[in-house]
């Protein structure tokens, strides 16, 4: 096939609209989609100090690379990479390597934070202490990891004086999150998925997802075409994630319905237009221990720390 835009040799065909692209136009459409997403949801200001969470995986590496190109047109803004070391043996070191490598290659300031230093325990110790899932602990390892990653990413963003925190969540990630909240009946959390950055609590740095409308397959292709190395080995704890079942459903269904994830995400956008204000019951409060944002008396991070301390004292 020939590129739809110029007639050159095709490197990628989008399944949902059958448009074909050469390398140059594929890279161009990736950048334009990110810029369109940022503009549509008013994610960034011209003078923002922009923090990007970089894990070393495909999404965050691609986002870092694309944002570095976009921000060349906005010299008033700054990029800074935040790298989190969860403390997962025989896994995390590779991701840290790629995260640092690309930040240095792009001459982007970066800072490394860790569960061990900022929470007191690494993830391996936490999971070992909490015990076997289904027997000693209720949730999968990803749930506990997510609690701490969100807390430490926010702490890091504040420490580097960021105005906004960007994450590499892609189209399918967003569709999964929407479906998970619907399945759980968690309407409060569903409403908080508004893609427009908002200050929902005094302690939280606003967040945004520039890849929100970018399919995972296109991110993988972008990394391949531009020789962007990233960590491909899956996290050893991923097998415990309930999210994985929802993800399998999405990718299997997309084989017949290529627009599925787009439709789910756009459906949420349409729903949010009908909600003029966030219900007061969904607003965050101050954690009674640390003062950070919490949905109840204790934030999940303090709740987890108390739970570990209780087990240690048994």
C-alpha cells in the first residue's frame, strides 16, 4: 500500500479508519493527535513546568519523546521527568535504565523517587508482609502499587515545582478504567475521570493524559519506527490484576469492533457534559494523619502503612 497523504511506502495502516501512513506522516499524525488532545482538554499552559511520570515502558518513553518535540515550540515551558523505583526484584532495574537513558538523551531534567525512601518499604516487602492474595490479602499487588505510585508521583511533582503532571495512559488504559468503574458501580470515581486538569484538592498537582486518545498499537509502532528502546518484560505482579481481565475483553472485542475504545472514552466525555458540577459527596477531604487528599478519614497510603505496622506487631 501507499501512504494516503503522499504516496510513499506505507509502514502502518490504522484499522479503525484504514488510513495508511509512511514513517514521516505516521510520526506527524502522532504528534498532531497529542497536540489536539492537549488543546481540546486544555491540559497545558504556555509557561507550565511540566512533570512527566516515566516508568521506562513504551507509553512513558514515547510520551517523553513526543513532548520534547512539542515543547520546542514553547520555550517558556519546562519538562522534568519523574522516575519511581517501586522496588521489584529482577524487574525494575531495566525500566529505570531506559527511563534515565531517554531523559539524558533528550537533555531533560529527571529525579528518581522510591517506595523504600518515600514510604518506608519497597513493593516486594509490602506484598510479602501482606501475604497471599485471596487468603491473607484482599487485593492484587497492582492495587497496592497504584496507591503508592499515585501518592509518590504527587509528592514528587510538588517537590520539583511542577504545575501539571502528565502520565502515559493510552486509549485502552482509559477505556479499561472507565469500564472498571462501571463494573464496580463506582460513579464517584467515574466522574473524577474528567480529562481536563482540575485542582480537586489543595494537596494534589493537577494531572493530564496526552495519550488519552492514542491507541496502544500506535505507541508501539512509534517506538519501533524511531528506535526508542523500552522495557518489554511484564511486571511479575501483573498476573494478579483484575484490570487484565477487562483489558483482554477490550482487545478481543476490538478485533471485530476497532472503534470500541474510542467509543467508550467518547461516551464518558458525553456523560461528563451532562454533569455540570462534581457532586459534593465525591469531593476529597484531608487525611487525618498526613493531611493529603483522601476519600475518607484516612488516605489509602496511610491506611496501608497502618496495615503493615499491625501485621509487623503481631
